[in-house]
C-alpha cells in the first residue's frame, strides 16, 4: 500500500539561476517495508534528487524514484485563491448589472407615466381630477425620477470599480497560469523499518526558475557635524546595507523557510574540457549555395566528400558525460538514528563560493518579483572629496572613497545612494575584496564653485617664423572657490593637447602649480585642500605649432 506523505519546504539555497530546495516530512510507521509517495512537486531536475532522514536504528532506504503526474490544472492554493476572488467579483458585477437593468426598466416606466400628462390634463378639465391630485402625482413622479437617477449613478460607479478590480485579478491569474505548468512530479520512496517508530524524511532537489542578485543601500553619515551637506568633513563613514534580491517562479511559494544565498554555480561544475591542437592552414573560402549550384557539374559524385569541409566551419568541442542518475539510489546509512550528511554540504564549497544564510525565516511567493532580504550591515570608513573636470563641465561632484573594512567580500551589484535620507541616485559597486576601496558619487556640491576660462590666445605667423609655420599660444585659468563652512579636499582633472601628426608640435610652457599626476597623454590631476572661504587658481600655458596650410582639428 502506498502511503502519502505531506512535506513542507524547510530550507532553500538560491544560486544564480536555480535553487536547492529541501523538504521535510514525518510520520509513524510499523515495522516492515513501506512505499511513501510525495505528491504535487514542481518540475525539478530529476538527476539532482536526494533522500535522507532519521529513523529507528537499522532503517534502510531501498529506492527513490521520480514520476510525472499529469493534472488538468495547477494545484497551487494561490491559483485557487485568485480564481475564487475572480468568481466572487464576477458575481458582484452580475448583481450590479441586474440592479442597473431594473433601474433602467423603472426609468422607462416613469417616463411612460410622464407621457400620460395630456390625459391627466383632460381629466382635470372635465372635473374627474382635483388640482391637488395632479400636483401630488407629478411631485411623486419627479421624486422617483431623482432617486432613480442617483441610484443609477451610484451603481455605475460601483460597477466601474468592480470591473477594474476583476480585470486586475484576471491579469494576475493569467500571469500565474502562464508561468505555471499544470503537470507535477511525484517522488516514490521505499523504506524498510526493523521496528515501529517515527520516520523523518528529507528530500532535496535542484529546481530552475529561481535566482538572486546582490544589491546595496549606501547611506552617508557625517561625523562631527550637524548633518548639513554643506558641512561635510574629509573623513566620514558610510552605512552599507547588503541586500539579496530573490525572485522565483518555481510554481510553489516558499513560506517560513530558512534561506541561504550562494555564489556557487552548480550548472558550470563540469569536467575540464580537453585541449585540442591548434592547426594553421591555407585559407579556403566557404562557397555560397549559388556558387555551389554553378559549380555542380564539377562536384564529385560522392556527396560525403564535401562534408568534412562543412564540418570544419563549426568544430565540435568535447562534451562531458552526463552525471549518473540517482533515481533508485540506495542509501542505507541516511536513515540511521544519527542525522545523515546532507547533500548540500557538497554544494556549499566555501573554498570557491560564498554562502549567505539569513538569520530568520522568510516568505518568498512564486510571483517572479524581486524580494529584498537583508544579508548584512556594515559601517565603512570613507574619505570625502570634491572632484571636477572643468574642461567638460564646471560643476563639483562630491565623491566618497570607501574602504571595505568589513572583512568580507563585496559582490558586484547596484547600489542605491542616500545622502541625508534623500535619494541621490544609483551606481555600480564592483567586486571588492577586504581592504580594497570603491567609490560612490554623492551628487553635486553647490558650495564649491569652479570656473575654467581662456585668458590668452596669441597667433604668430608669417615671415618672422621659420618654415612658414603658424604658432598659437594658449593660456587657461581654472579658479576653485570654497564657500562652505568647512575645508574641502579638491581634485581637479584637466588635459593638454597631444599631437597625432609629426608636423604638429605641442609644447607645454608652464603648469602652475605643478600637477601631482601627469600621464604620457597629458592628462593632468591636481589635489589640494581648500579651507573655508579659500580660493585656488591653476594656470596652464602651451604652444601649438603647425604649417600654415594645415587645418588642425581639435583646437578651440
């Protein structure tokens, strides 16, 4: 006799494109051999199925098998709930439509009574009706028309709202049906107990349709200041919240599960490919079908002689052998009195992957939407500086250089930046090891004013210059002013022209002050600290020489 076993999801480990799901169930069994059936499982990777558990000493697992159950519709409770809600809204809509029809019929009846006014006037003239009867009749008629009009308007508003709710529920239901396969898997487990007792069975399997990605919330906090952006210091700290965005549409909800997020890639855990020789040969063009048709009289009579040339265009690489199936695998020690070694211990290879375990149970529905799960929170030291490239834009950017002092690896992901509880923007954090730094741009700093202006442009040409050359002298001045109440660490980046032609000569005359960094392509960087109310000027002077008949591109 087959015994149905109810199981629940106890733990989920999410990878980049799939998840490892662990289910648990328990029941009391008599001594002997029993066949257990776990129904309504979503389509998982059958080769990844594992079974383990605990039972009386000597309990043996005789076989594990996965079969397909073909169903008319998905058995999820969420679909049933949505369908019930749609049906309830549909009945309410029908009741309102019926009431609207009744009001319309009464409006027509009242309108028909109003059309009897000539007969009433004739009865009044003939003395059959008194003037008071005529007045009461039309007053009651008017009151009924006003009540019906008001009721009809209320019904129309309610009907419109219910129809919108019904359409929204219908779209949600169709979306879930679209991502839900009605067929399910069932697992048959055969166990043998030497004596009666309680059996705790655990199933684990890999399932697609689940993924996670790291995300961050970076909030800037100022140390030693009142929190105003205009009073930022050079040293501060960033509150970094590491968040895992988990989404899944596996076909079943994860309710109150222990969640773990792993960077392992089980799909890529294959054997090392075989390295083949690297051949060089003369180029042989691949003929088009039309050219082959024109040359068909000269083709060999055996078609197989042409097949190697076609195969050379797309060589096949060595493929690893598929992993052996575990269906029907016997694991006699898995159901012993001690806790069996779980298969997840093999997947969690900390030497090559990171695993983040959530400290509480979480709920993640199967809706395909990203759900935030807090991984960790750090307070990281940072150095604040104002960075500007006045040749491109005369604005000052506030930048934070953050040191990863958390002791852990920060994965690559998007970061939402908040300054003084205000959302600034989004940036990307690259993979950052402990001790390394990353940068966050915190918006514009209006308290620092930057100007770059051309103060000199002198052209010399004619007979005074040898070789009929044209010489142009340029002078630029960059002015930086700090209007904040505190000092600023300033970084100014600029550039001088670089010649790409042998007859165009560029000579740097002076750079005042000397830049701290100067590359071979004349990319210049100045770094200095500007006190409150301070002012700093940078002057650049260079000369460009070229023949008079040259048209030089890139000059102002």
